[in-house]
C-alpha cells in the first residue's frame, strides 16, 4: 500500500508542523469531499486558536493557504506560458534538462542527506536508486531528444495516392505529477524529466511524508529551472485536492490503488488522461535449479536492501517447493548476516520504516495470530528507531493479513508448493502485480512463466533492476497495478500527443469519389479499395468518360 | 429478458473464464476470427447496405467505401502484420544490467467493427454494445456476430442507457468509447483560383458525402478570408449541384438525419435569430423524411448557437477573417478538435498550421481521408478524446506491453550488496557512470 497523502501521521515526534499533521490526522477513513471539509475546518481553527500546543502552527499561519483559487491561478499561468510556445522549442527543453543535470551534479550530497533524513536511506542505495536513476533519465533524454522529437514518416497506400503522412509528437500542455515518499526524489524527478522533454509545463506535488526531500525539490527546482514553466506545490490532502480540481492535460500519479481511483475520478471530470503507477504483491518464484547464493543475494537486494521492502517492485512474497524451502531459508539467513551483520537493526545499510503509522501497520501484520507463529527468522523491532529486522515467515495461511495486502516492508512470507507449476494458480488468484520474478535455470519454466503470468514487468533471475537504469523497457502496471507507463522514450511518448498528419496535393482528383454515385464509380472504387489491379483495369476499360 | 446488472456480471464472468482458458491468445484463433469477419462482410454485404439504408438512408456507395471497404482494409492489415506485432520486441539493455537481454512482450487485455477486430487481434475477449440510435445496424451486428464469430469470446449486447449502465458497472480491462464529447472540426481554406473546385469538392465529400455531416471528423465549419469567401461559396454551390442535383432533398446520394431528436436539434440551429439572413444556400428541410438539404451559412456571429456546439449535420457555417493567420487563434481558443483541415498551396503556411494547431489528426488539402491510412493513429486529444486506434495502434491499444528482463547467474559483483564500504561506493558509482577508468581505479584502491 503506497498511499501518500491520505495516510495519517500520528507521532508527536513527527517533523511536520501542525497544519499538515492535523490535516492528515483526519483523513483515515473519509471520502475525499469530507476530507477537504475537515482539512479546511482544521486549518481555520488553527488560525484562530491560541493554544500552546499549536505554537508550531503559528509559523504556518503566515504561509499562504494553497486552495482552489490558488490552484486555478497556477494552472492558468502555466497554460498561458505554455500557449506562448516557449516550452515547445528543442532549445528550451535541452536547457532545462541541462539544468537538471547540473543540479544532480552540484547537489548530490544535499539530495542524499535529505533522503537519509526522510527514510534513513543508506547513502549508496540513495545514490543508485535515486540520484543515479535521475541522472540516467536525464542523460538519455539529452542524448535522444532530437531523435524523439522528429516526426515519424509513415507509409500510405493507393487509396490516398498521391499523399505523404507522418506522426508528429506535440506536447499536451500542463502536466501534474503527484509523487510518493519511498523514492521521493527519483519518482518525482523522473516524470518531470519526461514531461519537460515532451515540451510541457509541469507542476510537481511531492509527498509530504518525505518532507526533507519535498522542500529540497521545491527549493532546487525553483533555483535551477524555468519557473514560468516548472513549479512545485508542497502540501498534503488539501493542496492535492485543490490541484486535482483543476483541468490538467495529463496527470501522472504514483501511489496506492485506492488513491489512484480518486485521482482517476477527478481526472475524468475534465477528460484528463492519466498514468497511474500503483503497486501490488510482487511474487518471486524460486526454483531449485538455480545458483543458490546469487539467488539469495538478489532476493535480499530486491527486498531489504531496497528501502527495507518499501518499494512498489520489492519482492513481496516467495513461492518455492516444500522440499527446497529449508535450503532457501538457510541461504537467505547466511547472506542476510553477511549484509547486515548479526544485529540488523543496528546496521546503517538498511533503511528505516518511514513513519510510526507504517510501523504500526507492519507490526500488526507480524503479531496477528495466524502469522506470529510462522516466523522463522527475525521479528525484532525497535519502535524508537522505526526499524524492523529482516523477517521471514514460512507457510502463513492465505487468509493471514500479511498475504491479503501489499506488505511494503521488511517481512517476507514464503509459501510452499508441491510442484513449482502450482505457483501459477497462486499468483493468478491475486490482482496483477507491478512486477513478477522468477529464479531458475530451466528454459521451459522461464518461457511458461513469461507466457502465463501477467504483470507490469518481469525479471528473470534478479529483482528490481529491470526498472533501475535499464534503457528500452517501459515501466508501468496493468490492471490493479496501474495504467500507462514511462521511462526513457516511453516518458516522452506518454507526455506527448501523437498527431496524425496526412498531406495531399491538388492533382489527381478523380470524379469517382464524388456523387452522383453511379454503378461504374462503385466498381472502380471497390477495385481500388481492394487494391485489385485487374479489377481496376477492367473497370477503367468498362468505364468511359 | 432484461439485461440488468446481474446479466452483465454473468456475461463478464463468462468472458473472463473464456479468456482465462487461453484460447484467445493463440495466433490461430485470432486469425480465424479476423477471417470470419472478412467472410461476414463479403457474404452479408447486401444486408449491411440495407441496414444502413434503413437507419440513415445511407447511399450504398458510401456504405461500400466507408463502412465495408475500410473495415476490410483493417482486417487485411491485421492478417498481414499480426505475426510481426505479436513477436516480442527486443529492447536494449545497459551496462548496469549486463549480462541480460530484454524484451517487450505484448499480452492481451481481457474483456468492442474496427475496434472489435483490433481487440481480437490483440487476443482479447470482446463485448460490443452498438448504438441503439441505429437499430437496424445494431440488430444486424448482433445477428451476424453470433453467426460468424466464436461466441465464447465475442458477444454483442444491444440496448440503450440501462444496458450500457449495467455494462459500465462491471470491471473491464479496457473500454473503447466512441461518441459524445466536444469534437469540433475545422476547415480552413485558402486555395488558389483554379484549385477552388477541387477544394470545394473535397469539402463536400468530407461533409455531405460522409453521412450527411453526421461524422466525428466531418468539417464542422470553414474559416477563410473575407476576400475569398464569395469565391468559395460560389464554387461550393456549383459542386453541390453537380453532386446532389437541383433538388438535394430528393437525392438518393444523401443520407438522412438519423432521428427526430437530431432533426429537431439541427432545426434549432437554423431557427436561431442570430443566423437569420446568413443562409446563402440550402436550408430546405422535410420533417417527414428527416431530411435536411446541404446548407451554407456565411458570417454567422461567433456566439450563435451553431458556433458554440458541435453541428453533426449538413449545415456548414463559413467564418471570415481579414488575414488567414487569425484563424490559428480562432481555432486554438476552442477545445481541441478531433481533426483539423487546411487547404493551401503555401508550404510555409502548411508548416505553421502543423506546428501550431493541435488536434487529433490533421489533413492538408483534403478532408476525412486520413482515417483510411492505417499507419496513422486515429484518436483525439484534450476534449476530443484520449488514446488511439487503427492498424497497429489498435493492437497496441488493446495490449499490455509487459517489460521482461532476463538475467543469468554469472556476473554477480558483490559490490552491489551491503555492507556498503567506501570502496564499493566509489566502484559502484564509477561503474554506473560507465566510467571504466574510474572502475579500475576504485577496484585497485587508487581513488
């Protein structure tokens, strides 16, 4: 579950100031309309309250409220700037991409610091999954943009002879990007890079659950980029709702399926197309015909060394054969100790859980009766540090909570089967995930898996890396895990309108097209449509002017 | 039997079971269905022509060319190209994931004649809900598809709002909807003198020769210069008479208005005070036959009813401007249309038009024809729609492009994994930056 702004933050030690805390506090089980009302009400009361506990909020009072009017003004301004044509030029787009490149070089440390602050992300992990990911995106766009922007010539047939045709990519206009907290930097910047390379103006709404990164993005994008075309709106539910009321030309949302529905419903009012990057339970099927050590290491890399399992493409659960499970578990235990030491909670190479709410949710999954006696490794937790040790569960029942929802944390259930083929049924009984993994050397098994299992993307013999720094593959979900995709050229295409253009001349304007419709004309037209050269000749011969 | 929520749910369940059985995935099944479609339109051509004549008084030639002809073309494109479309697309991979190979595997989305054949080509099970406003065609489609197609995977549900609502409450993997929404179309004309008759004929063909203006890509209105307008109007008058004779209401080559509701709607445009006196040709109507003659209006006010709504009928307003460049602003002020047309020989102007006018599709020096070019995507933008289909775009629209990366177990450097030491950091950074020297230096501890 990757709900961003709709998850409450309850911890008194939270870094967020009062207004945001209150706004989130009331959002647990409300419908959006009520959310808005509650949030507004709270904002008003906080202005008028003079209680001591709200002293932090007095700073917020001075900040302007970003409401519907503000949002409308913002969109209008960006639309005017878009209409001026400046973002359409190759030069402008390149200048912005170069500015982003510069920012990534110059501010690398600040970015990594912010990520560490928000989720205790280890520095190397932050570099590879966030900074490097953004750099790769940016470089690819810089290198390929000229080529991407070129109209694509397409062939025409005898029916429109003589003619020429092409598909012209043009920007959509004003784009809204709603980002999330687990990879708060790259999941914000990657779509922004895509939208800019396609020539749009952009508003980015980063997640308030990663506040250090959010304010860093607001600060840096303002400093480095063209403010008349690229803006950041910080905030939580009220601000997001205000933004979603406006008419955008495209929205890209990364987060949970639940909020994805809200975004899509809001977009439907304006016929705004959307890209939804959601989640799901990403399974990893592990065969016995593998390189055990490498498999164990890669599973760990795709789970605990990946934001402590808090990633939409993390390995959620494993399916393996009954008789192989002990071997796999032993290998995982050994490699986990190699990676994180004997006391993983103390390791600085593992991220923490992002918030007390998420922590509480994960603990609930572990402490449930059905699951608590299935723990074969780990289970330790430290509420103060917001850390949970890498935990493996063996053979939890299907009805356990941990098998019913997306885990998004460092808990790994292992489900066992008699035959590896039984895993297909287990995976297919659930909504389609964003990613599906398979570890095997068996070529037939690979083929079957790719053929039978539907997911956003798939990776054989590794986890997660198909998304990080891999050119040429679209990143997106299917069914509950999302719609649309991006990355590389797919970003450019997703943020463009592919306009069909057909050019004709004035010569060759045969009468046969026009009324009055005679049987001779009909014969000729049919022959041409059928591309049937003999019929054309016959018709010509039989038809005299 | 009433087609309600329960019926819809059980239909979808059945379709999903059929899809899950895997039968629609095979190349053979898809080809068999496309061939069945071709057989159907060839064997039943007369019935199809008759149904459309009954629904719209559509001239047989229009049916043959636009409906059957284009559909046959779509099928043939699929027969020719499907194998290639179904082949996974190899994608490049980069140094960070070496050794590996990647591909994009097209797979069908489960669970609507051009969109239907596109969905089938992509290996889906399909439910088609035809429009109840053309009842003869709807009934014919239901009958023929039941006869020719694999009923376990292709079905037709007839009905109106209730049935559509019941269907829309179900979970589908994709929905293609064609219909209401603001789909304005624009025509601009700036043709030289001797080319005017051709321009006029092409406008006529795209307007009145296309379901009598009841098409989403018919030219809705024309913009031209004050100077040129009279010449254009004269040319249109001459060519309209050549095409439909002196008494167009009697011409068999002109479709009728589909229903009395639409007839009333169109009459309202003509009765609007603001356009009285602006009719320069036509205007005749016959309510009993639901016929309206080709009608030209010159210089209607921009706030008249006819200029604020999609016309979808045989009325053509001509707006005049001083300089043709003003037309760009005029068009861009409105919502983005499904199609925009330009008639000119001026190459610079063509360039400016393509650059500055946003629409689903553009056509220079003709109307409507871009629809038949299968290599061009057909779809709208903004208010005129989202997504596209035709040719391979249909296949892609009804397909999920699954990214697949294959790796082996070799090439597993420990520097990917924790514990993250300084050396690992430096080497990793150099490696991902493609900096070979940096990698070597780091590995040897020199940086």
